[in-house]
C-alpha cells in the first residue's frame, strides 16, 4: 500500500489512508512494518476507511515524533487534523496498547471506540525488557537478518521457536494443529517484521490513567497468551468504565489465526459497526 510522509512539529510520520466510510485508526504492534497485515486490511472491504500510522521508530516515522506513548498520541492528533478527521475508532495491537490508551485518555473527543487486541496494559517485566534490549536494540538488524535467513532454510524450526514465546501450550502439539494458512500467516508476519528503533521505545512506555477513557472499549485477549498474559485483560476491565472483554478462542498471542479466528473477526466487526 502507498505510504505518505507527513512532517509534523515533532518529526516525520509515515501513514497510509485507504478506503471510504468511517475511519479506523490502526496502531500496529511491536516489530510490525508497513507490510505487516494481521487481517486488518480487510476492514476496507467492510465499508471502513483504514488509517494506519507507523509508530515512532518503525518504518519512516522518526523517533522524535514521540518517545513516549503520550507524546505520540499528541502527534497522532496532528495527523488527524491534517487529514480533517474529527473522530476515529482505534485498534491498538499488542505493544501499541499504551499508545491507544494514551490517545483515548488524553483526547476523548477524538476517539469514538477503542479495540485492544492482545494489547499491553501493564509495564513490561524486567527480564523481558532485558532480553528485548539485547536482541532488538542496536543489534536488531542482525537479529532479524538471522531470523529471516533461517526462516527460508528451516521455517518450521523458526516458527516453533517464535510460538514458544507466544503460547502457554505445548509448542509441538500446537504447531501440528495449525492449518497451512495459519503457518503462512506466521511465516509472512516474520518475513515482514523489522524492529527499527521502535521496539526499544515500546518496552519503556508508561501507561496513562485508563480511568480517563470515555470511549467504549473492546478488549480481545486469549487465556493461553504467554506474551501478553490474560491478567492484563483483567487490569484493563478493572480500570475502565465501559469495557467488554472478549475471550479470544485462540491458543496463543496470535488471536488472528486458528479455526475460530472468524469469531474474533466477527466480534471486532460487530463492535465497530454498532
């Protein structure tokens, strides 16, 4: 999809804007590039406009556009003003959770609804932050270079290793149950991944006061998610006024795949359409 660069007061921001109808703002998760599609692009064919804004450190969006979630929320508003968009429904995926929360909390008049998809609602644990800094800090290009090389040589091994960090299930059993389309989804997700300077920022993000969010919230979380534990769904529910938690029938953090993935899609579409 065609990308546009917008020079904000804080730095360059990359975005794409497609479709017609009510605007949905998509904030992709950690390691996601402009090419990563976790099924959200299909919303264009459901009668929505999809505005995808790359977060700081990802793609061509400069780090200066927002080192914190709150700072980038302010930058997002400037993009909305530039495009003459009054209100948006927001989808925040995984590591984009703090940004979605900040936008809804600090700019309630610009956010109509908020969908949190396996999205972070709590600070990262120290061990996770340490490992992430080692793998996806200054050495992120080398890390992804190795992953993508091995993905071509021994894809099953790489995908199993990635799944091990995303599920509480026994990995070999889970992998056997994946359909060819599910495996292709994971393969493409990894092939399109790049951390840039973005993930190093993600793991440092603070959380805004969720009680300030006025918009209706749909949180979609899997109980077998090892990456973003279900306790974060409970935290979201207990700290907000109008929040529905949907137990995604998924065996991992990847709530967009599996035999019951259509249920996740239908739930999201119903929430956005009403």
